[in-house]
């Protein structure tokens, strides 16, 4: 995950123009730790360091970086070995980082097979952002969201937590949407509006499934003025998507079962307008048989976006 500097008050000697974080692993993230890279020449060169426990097993994935209103750098990731969402921070432009802190413990270590993503498997990762409003009441608040099992262990949901002390302590986790039994939520992303301070979380949701198998998904959006109290969620998509079968045909050649919905989706927010970005397969069988389209398998998967006020 990458983030460019948006904080003009960073000390000039330590201020990077670009910051990135990633898990330095291969073959299923067996080790390697979380790496952070900073560039002071607009990405021409980077200085890198390890920012998780350097003596730990390094089994982590899904590192994401964000910036505070005064140049703070924050990185969160899924610590697979400890089974926690973990966080670290830098207050000198990424030159040094502190001791990693736990945002929350969780039930799913790495990923989970759910009906809508039974083959690709839904990945556990954090998505974080910071209130960078000029004078908002929650300026500086860090909010992170991730997927985990519901308390009864039957479904997956999107949970969140926030910190008002630059990540030193975190609120108890809470769901970003209505409690609906028998519904899976996964592949979320989060953005805090830098103008209004509104926290926005988008995700796949199976509440409208009509197959009885939790195969059909929509994208929903949850919004909160403070990152704690969320309004009723809003359906973003205008058509459901099924990446399990094609009207009962299973397996379906127009579905890429190795990827299905993938690992992530995206969202951006500014000035009260939210832009959700996602993939779905509502038109997956169109042009099936055309050798110039998906090697004859059809459109398969497309990228969509929608602007919401």
C-alpha cells in the first residue's frame, strides 16, 4: 500500500514525498516482516526499514500506511502469527518507528472460505485513515477497519476501532453495519473525508442473496460522522453479482475462480462525496464464445465506480 505526503508541516529534513508499506514475504507470507519505504525524491529512490518486531516470526500481510494531519506516519497490518491487527507509528517522517501496538485480537488468522469467495478466500487486512480536517472535533482520530468472524462465529463482518492518542490506545472493536444474521461481509476499504471528517467504509455484502447459499453480493457503504456511530448502510450497486455459478451452472467458464472478487476494493472521499470502486461479474457471460474476449470466456469481471453524496 502506498501513500503520498499530504502534510506540509513535516520537518523539512525528514519529510518524505512518498511512503509505502508491504509484507516482505513470498509463498503465502511465511515470514519476512513488515517493511516501510520512504522517498525524498518523489519516488526515484527509497530508504527501507523493518517496522514490526525484528525478532518476531514476521508472518504478516496487508500492511497499509496513512498520514496524520501534522505529518505523523501510521502503518497497520495483519499479524498472522499473533492473530492481531497491529499498528506502528513514526513522528519523524519515517526515519524511526516505535514499538508495535495491538489494535485488536481476532478470530481469523489469515483468510477464510465463505460461500461468495469459497475458492479465492476472503483475506483479513486493515484499512485505515485519519481525520485531517482543519478544525474538526475529531481531528487526528485514526480509524482502522478489518474483517473477522461475528461473535457467534457463523458469519464474517467488518469491524472497526479508533484511536485519539496517535495509536497509543484503541477503542474496543465494533461493527460498522447493522447486525444481520446469515450475512457475510468482506473485502472492505475505508476513507476519512479530509473536509467533513466523515468516516466511510465500503464492502461486499450478501444480505440480498436469493440463491439460499450466500453466493450473491452487493457493495454497501457505511458512513459515520465520528468513526463510531454509523448510519444505516447504503446499497451502492444496482445489480447483484454471483461468482459461484452462472444461473445454476457450476463450474462456470465465465468465472475466474482463482480470483473471484479478489482481495480488496477501493474508496475515496472528499467534500461530502464518496467514490466507491469495486469489481463484479454482473455481465460475465456477455461475449462468451468470442475468442477476442477473455479467450472465449466472455467479459468475466469488470471494474465499477459510483459517486455518492
